[in-house]
């Protein structure tokens, strides 16, 4: 099973060093997340919901930053910058999902029966 772009970068965010092929995966993931977010922003626009629109814009910007960091991977501090970007993506996802009342892990929120 192929991992999602987000899961891929989340998994690697704890690494203390990236190899060349890992930087390539991060670059591709950042580009993919940015493209998908742009499509979602257009297709599922909610002009009446400023919070949603703001979070989707932030997601696209943060994904684009992720790709830029991967392009400049030899810069001092690139690893730390990349790890920060993963946190920014996760934070943005969490804020938006909470706002939309979407639970990523529904089994954590099962309602208890009265008996």
C-alpha cells in the first residue's frame, strides 16, 4: 500500500538526517500537497466560511514552503526547517478538521451507549 504524501513526511520528520532520495520524496510530497490543496480550494470553496478558506490557503503555502526547503536541501538548517514544516502542515490540518468537525480517528470518539 502506498503512503499518502502527508504520512510519508510525518514518518520522516523524526529522522536526524535525510538521504538524497528522502529529500526527493519530500520535494515531491510538498509539490503534491500544494497541487491537491489548490484543487480542493477551487472545487470545494466555501467563501462564506473564512476560517476554512484561511486554513486551506495556509495549507497550500506551507506545502509550497516544504517543496522550497527540499529544493535548497544543502542550506544550513534545512533539516530543522523541514521538520518545522511538517508540524505546520499537521497543525493546519488539525485546526481545519476540528473546525469542520471531521475526526480523523473516529474510533477515539465513539459514543457510549446508555447501558
